[in-house]
């Protein structure tokens, strides 16, 4: 039982990371119908930027984190303004290929700038907590806590703030949003900014557990699996999908180690075969 | 400027539309078959590599370029074809058995992916193919008894009618012949009802259905043909590399294939070959350039994928029609000179055409 | 003989009854117009006929075939063709290729024959081409033949959409707002096409339309739908002056 709880909490904390990345992914998809295959690489860049600020330049942790988020938000917006905007109106596969290419560039650039040697950040959150007979690293608990707080903030943001509502409107109908006076292009860049910041946060949270290296970007693929399982149209679905993926991983590793690498993808394919829109999809029929 | 006088519909059906076409393409094929006479070992090897890329790209183009189903995991079919071919040869069969089996097993793989995938819309399909590729790579690593697992597997040389193909030029001609046959088959599909149906499914599944096209059947057909061709490419890749490990067939290979067909010109057969040549030359070029660049730049880890990614992004952002598209523009410029209008190729600033169901 | 019989057709979208107990019959060889304010459910009826949606209840009969037993891809083979309000053309293909897809239901060649492009495939292709050229002549699309759709003006695209439906050689033609987006001359031309289609091609036409003069010009009978319900049916004059139809279009301040 203890082992079960242990694996569960580890899984939930990992799931929060995937959920955050999947959230950024789904946000961008909802607003622009674009698949950002560079989402994982943005997470990776976020952790590298944090390392530079905190470890290399000596910024205190609690200053470095918000600074990283702001920098990555600007970065996300710039990616949209400079590159992604050029492919508006092109068919979906063009966009997929574009973001795949961006992902490759980010990973390669990270390797060139920071090298391939794994790095680490000294985080003020360390040590272990134990309860109910299990021992959990505090970083993992921090992940869960921060994710919960972030979800609450985002929920309030989309519900009550002008910008949040504008983002939702743009997600549902770009043309109508445009006619309502919403600056659609700015909003979309803002969506990219927020998504990048969320991914960067995930990267920072992950840093104490997994060393920072360019290949971390490929974690993004698991986030896609999460987004798919949860269903693309839905932000709560993204989080839940992330949790599902996160929980499956440690259990698969413990009980069926032979196929642990592809387990989540098998699950994803099964979900897709049974329910092609994902578990919590919010999509309806196209108006003909 | 060439003016074509058409006197019957048959002319529109022909692959080579006029004398010029027949001359240049005929010359091309002759030159291709004559390569072993002109070049020696190293270059023949490079040429073979390009031919194999072209075959793989042809398969992917059928699925992604013509039917619009984005596959992010086509390396999986390369893997299936490669290992199947190697295994059958190791059991003592000739290439006469091993190659068709490679194609057949790839086709079965294609069917396995296609049947669930055909029900999915573009994005899920892309991710499903990615997942499929990851699973295949994982499985290849685990099935050590068959595939040699992560330690790798040696590949025997092709055997045709008892004759062992050791020479690089022999392999080159073998690959070239199969490639020509495959290309002809694809060109035939494109000028028949099936090819049009594939394009219809790519452009608008809704109206295809209203016109009597069964999108499911078409997608499955495209998947199987694509998988078969790419499987054959994989089989030849096994011979080219002589030694297989699962790591060869990772995500980066799938993305490289995609880059190839996009760079070359998505949706065209020309694009397959332009892309293959360019990527093949690029790989060689980067290795050469790396040696000649100052070590501060050339020695940077990751410079190769960086250039790849930059080209990919650049092409999509600035010339989405790829090399073939640019070639068409250049050719139009020369044909219509001096009355060429740049605006005739101006991209429509389309508003986001929602594929999403609202 | 009634070609199309709709009985008690209903469908809801999330609690809203988009089509509510609609029944009507279309006689063979006639031109039948469906009118009503925007959002009344007219296109939904077409989409139900095309089997893109599953009705809540009701019967759909076409020439003694129960349409509910079929899927969307089987409708064309029966001889029902339709155009779309928002034009679902194949953007990156030429006009000719678009029209040739319309011949898909008449394809007889197996896949491996097509792979080898045998003599029978060539013959079949030439025949398809001949038939398509007849439609091109009919709608005067000849000099647009090889142009890519994305480069064509809206009025021409509408003709191509119509031409593509005609290539099926259908018995029943469903036109969804054929005159929307067209200027008065083009609309008048469209009226002539519809007349020619009925007369020369022996097709039955059902059209959704907002342009009342076009409706008056071509249709034999008119059906008025308001809020998903049938409100009036009959000759044009009767329907046009029906009080409920008038108030639906002009508002209740009458």
C-alpha cells in the first residue's frame, strides 16, 4: 500500500509537469488551431534561462523565477510575431512542420549555447517530507502545490479578466472576435506568451528532479500524448491527461519494465481508437 | 514560350506532355542508369543514398503530400522494411522473397495504423503516427532474438537468383530500377480516379463524401501504398548501412523525411526528388563545411540539426511550395519574359480556414 | 411521381430543435424551393439528407430508398448531388480535377488496374473527360478549365461547385443558396442554368434560397421554414403572402 501511494504521488507530481505543458499546448491550439510541437523545447529553454539567471548570474531564486517567466513570455510572443504569423492560413501540416522545425532549432541552439553537460539549479525547496509511511521529496510536493495554484489563477483569469475572456473569445471564433474589436493578433501573441511562460514554469519545477539538458525538450512528446488523451479542445482535459500520463509512467516502470518506454503511447492509441476526440473533448460538428 | 496545341484528350492523360518533356526526362533516365559508368565507388554510394531517400520520400509524399495525412512516424515503416528484409535474408531466402516480404509487412503495419488513424482528424493522426514510430523503435529494441536488439544486426547482401550483389554499382542499379517502377506506379495513381480521390480527401473530406468518395477507404489505401514503398526503401537502407540498430529509426529520421518532402515541394512527385537530392547533398555538405568552418562555429555540437531546423522553418515560412514551387516560378519567369507578373503567384492571405469542428 | 419524401424529420443540437417535425414531398422533374430566415434550419435539412447528421426522428425516402440506412458516402451513388453554402471546393486543384472527382461514382476500374494504367483505365478516363467537358460547355467554364481554384473569382467558383455536382449525373440536385454572393446579372444567369438543368438534363432540383425573385422565377413549389418548423407550403404567391412568412422576414411590427 505504501508503495502504491508512493508511486501515486510521484506520478501525480510528474503528471502536473506534463499537464502544464499540455495546457500550454492546448491553449495555443484552441486559440489558433496550431499544434506547437516546440512546447517541450520551450520548457527546456525556460529551465536553461532560469539556470543562467540563478546559477550563472547569481540572481536570488525568488527573483530569478519570475524573471525567467517574463523572459520566456516575451520569447513566446516573439516566436509568434516573427515566425508563426507568417503561416496563418496555411494547411495544418505546414504548421506542424514549422513548429517541429522550431523545436529542432531550440534544441540545437540550447546545445550550442549551454552545451550538452547536464546542469542543475540550487532550489530553496529541498529535503524530504514523510507521512503515512511514505517519503516524498519536497520538490515533488512543490510541483503539485504550484500547479494547483496556477490552475486556480488561470481559471480566475479566463473567467474574470478582460484579457482572459478575450482569449477565450478568440479561441472560439477568430472572425467574430475581430469584429468585436478584440485585437486578435495581439491576443494570439499573448496566448503564445502565456503558454511559453507556463512551460517555462514547468521546466523550473522539473529542474531539481531531472537535470537540465537539451534532450529534455523531447518530454514535450509525452505532453502531446497527455493532450490527446485528455482531448484537444479542453484545458481541464489537458491537466487530467497529464495526470493520467504521469501516473501511468511510474506504475508501468515498476510493474512492466519491459515496455515502460512506449506504455503511455499504447494507452494513447487505445484512447484514440475508442474515443477519437479524446476523453474530455469539447468539439462539435462543423457548420456546413 | 511553348504553346501546346491539344487535339485530343489523350494528350492530357500522357505523363510526358510534349516532345520537350519526352526528351529531357528520357535523357534524365539514361543519365541515371549511366551513373556507374561515369562515377566511382564513393559517389555511387552517395547516389544510392539519395535514391533510397527518394524512395522513402515517395512513400511519405503519397500519404502526406497527396492525401494530406501528416505522418510524423514514417521511420517506423523504414524500420519494419529494413529488419524484415534483413531477417529473411539471414534465414537463407533470396531478395526475391525478402523484399516483397519487407513491403508486405510494412503494408500490414500501415494497415494497423491506418484503420484507427483514418477516423482521426489531422492532428490526432499526426500524433498517432508519432506514437506508432516510438512504439516500433521500442519494440525493435526489445525483440533481440529477431532484431538483435540494441546491440544491432548485421545485414547480408541482396541475393537475386543465386547471384550475390556485392558491388556498390549493382546495388545502385537495383535500387534505381525499383525506384523507377515505384515512381511510375505513383504517377499512374495520380492520373486515375484513385489519385484524384486522394487529393479530394486532402482538400475537403466533407465534399468528397458528398461526391461519393469513401475517405476511410482512400486513407487506408494511401497508407498501405505509402507503407509498402517506404518499407522497400527501408529494405534497401538496410543494405546500404549493412548494420541495423533501432536508434537509426528515431524521431529525427521521421522529421528528416518530412523535411525532405516539404523542402522539395509538398504534393508533387518532382518535390520528392528535389528534396532527396537536397537533403542528401546537404548532409555531405555540412560534414565538409564543418571541417572548413572555424572551429568555434563548426565544432559547435548541434550545428547540424540547427541548420536542418532553420531550413525547415525558413522554407515553410517563406517558400511553402518548396524547391519545386520556386522552380515553377523561375520557369514561368523565363517563359513569360518580359511580361512575367510576380503577383500571379501571390499567396492568398487566407483567413484561418477552420478544420476544427466548432 | 414523388422522388423525395421527407416525413416528420427532427433534429436537435444541444437542446435547440433545429428541425422540428418537417415533412414535404418533391415531385420528380420539379424545382422545389426552401425559404426561411437565417438559422431556420434549411441547411440542416440538406445536411440531414446528405447524412452528415443523424436525425432524432423521421423518415427520408428517395425513390423508394430509405436514406437512413446509408452513410454520407453512399448518397451520391444513389443519384443525389449537392452544393454547399460555403463552397467546399478542392482549393489546390484545377477546375478540371474538381469536376473529374465528380465522376467518382461512375468509376469502374479496380485499384491495381489504375496502378498499371491499363488500356481499360485509359478508355474510362477518356469517357469521364468527355462527360466532364459536356458539363463545362453547359456552364461555359471552358477557359477556366486548367486554373487552380484558389485563383478564381467567387462567381466562377460557384459555377464550378454547381458543375461538380452535375458531373455526378444526379437525379436530384440540392442547391444550397446558389445565388448568395452573386450580383444581379449572375443571379439571373443562375436562374437560367437552373431552368436548363431541369429541362435539358431532366433533373429534379431542390434549392435553398433567399433571393425571392429567383425563387419566383424558377420554382414550382415553395416551402417556408421558420425556427425549424414548416410554416407554409405551396405555390410561390401563396407562400410569399402567408402572414407567418411575412412576419418572420419583416418582424412582428406589421
